[in-house]
C-alpha cells in the first residue's frame, strides 16, 4: 500500500518563538561574548567593539526563569496592542465599515471603469491602512460582482479589493505603532510622511490595475484567467446583485463613527508635537483608544452589553500577539544576558559600516522583504526582528524612525505573494483565482514596489530626514 506524503506545514508561532529562545540559549554557549563601547550619552559606538574573552551562557531553564521579566518588561506595549485590537473590533462590530463599502459601491456602480477602479481602490486602501484585518476578505465577493459587471476577470476583482487593501495595510501610517514602540520611538510619529508614502504607492497600484483592466477589455485572450475558462460577458444573477448591492443610508451617526475612528490616530500622532509629554504617550494612547471605543460604540447604536462583548472579543483576539511580544523581550534578555547581542550586531554590521548609510538602510528593507513571506504577521515579525534591528540601526547611525520606515517598506509588499498569509490565499479562494495565477500577475508589481521602496528609503536617508513629521 502506497503511503501518502504529508505536505509541510509551518509550525505554530508559539513553537517558533520558543524554538528561537532555545536557539538563543544555545548561541550564548558558542558565540563569543562581547560588547560595543558607548559615548557619554549612552549611544553605541559602532566602530569600537571588544570581546570579553569568556562566555556568559544562559541555560534553557535560565531562559524560562526570564519569562516573567520579559513579559513585565513588555507590558506597556502588550496592553497598548490589546486595547488597539479591541478598539478596531468595536468599530467593525458597529457595521459602519460594511455600510461605507456598500454605500460607496452602490453610488459608483454606473461610473466608468477607470473611475470605479480608482475610487474602489482608494476606499479599500484607506480601510486597510487604518483598520485593516483579514476580515476584509469579506469584501472580495463584491469585487467579483463588479468585475463581472465591467467584463473584467477575477484578478481585477482581487485588484480592487485585496490588492488595494494590502497595499494600504502595508504602507499605512497607523500600522507600525508596535514596531515604533519596540524601537523606542514615539508611536505614530512620522505619521504624515508615511501617509504621503501610502498615497504614492496607492497611486502606483491604481495604475497597475487600470492598465491591466484596459488590456483585457481590448484583448480578453490576454487575461491570465483565460486558460481557466474566463470569458468576458459573464453576467451575474439578479438575485446575487440585489443581495450584494445595497443602497445604504450614510447618516450622521455612521459618518461620525468613521471620522472619530480616523481622528484618534491623528490626535495620537499630534500629541507630542502639541506639547504632550512623550513619556506619557502610552498613557495617552490607552486613554484615547478606550474613550474612542466607548464614544464610537454609543454613536454606532451598540448596547452596553454588546459594546462590552465586542471589546472583550477584540481584546482576546490580540492576547496571543501580545504574548508573542513578551516572548520577543525574553529573546532580547537571553541575548543580552549572554552578552552576544552586540557580537551578532558587530558581525552583521562590519561589512555595512564601510558603505554609505543610504545603502545600509536599503539593506534593512531588502532583508525584511525576504523574511516577510515566511512570517507574514507584521507584529510577530517586528517582535522577532527588532531586538536585532534596533542595535544594528544604532551601530549604523540610522535614525530610529528611518529604521522603522525601512522595516515597513520591507514588511509591506511581499504579503501579496505569501502563501502563508490567510488574507491573500483566502481572497484567492473566494475569487476562484488559483494562487499560481495570482502570483504571476502580482509578482512583477511586488518587485516594482520594492524597487520604489528602496528609492524612497534612499531619499529619506540622504536628505537627513529626522522622522518628526
């Protein structure tokens, strides 16, 4: 009897993190211990490194004993992440985002192809940029419906929904607060610069989709889905259309919920710029998000019980992510107590120290781009990489916010080709697009995005951008 081969399955993130902790312990036994010297301000001197001459190993049990210290040390970030998740969940549970989507699509259904694609993608990118979760997979059937109405293939359906949402999610100014906190910079700082970057990439994404749509309208046989049986003129059942296209009244309550939700991020970004104490940023964030959640729930018509239940679900959904952040702190403690973190940084940065900073910052972007498809969760990846990336950035003399932007640019686009990201593969399944076909269409776009990202990082580096706005 022939045995069936089991396909490889990525281990759960818990085992990956615990495995990394064990690898870190093992490394403290074999990697030579050493440290960089620092100046009077405590800044690392990247060209002044010394080996200790002896090992300071951390055993696996010693790492377990560091768990409490790691979790407590990351507590502020962990609770901000959890409350942020609860905040977003309450907004989603009001149904306002769904109503906004239905209202927008209903209003746009009779517009020209290019206008419809552009406005749909702008809406999806901003939803992804400010409140993006894989729950936006639910919008894919609406994209499929409109692709059919416009005689476009299912790849265009993904283009106006998931493609746009992931571009917004990856480059949006509200998506890297956790990375900033882990890097030790003010959350949501450089908000407006990153908002400008998001809109730039959104414009490029719109160009890609419109160009493809026009091509297959003129030459349907050039559609990547032609070999899958797609032909233009595939109509939709009236019942399906009436079910998906709903004329929604966007009353003042719904508009107020959307405005308040977005406004909170702007207020948090402006807090230190308007004289707020940067040391109280986490306090302000938690207070603002809790207040926003309550106000949004009340305006959105939720009962006290429904609001509390929604808060609890959102909080719970982020609990494991918060725990992962705590485990990342443990990794940092193991490497630090073992006195090998500086050795690792020294080995990684020595070749780069001879290069211009602009090239070094681009290197960070490319490294994260390569790692991103393997660990598509931005928060988890930041928790794993920042303990290494932060001292590397210090050794290279990079501004912390510049390192965050370099990280974000690497973290943004390879999500679109990751077979491990549920958002991507789930969207393909809902649109009936085989993943290889999607990969063929989107991969050249991803390469272009990465090239443009490297140019942006280069410009920010050589211009001396400080990351304050």
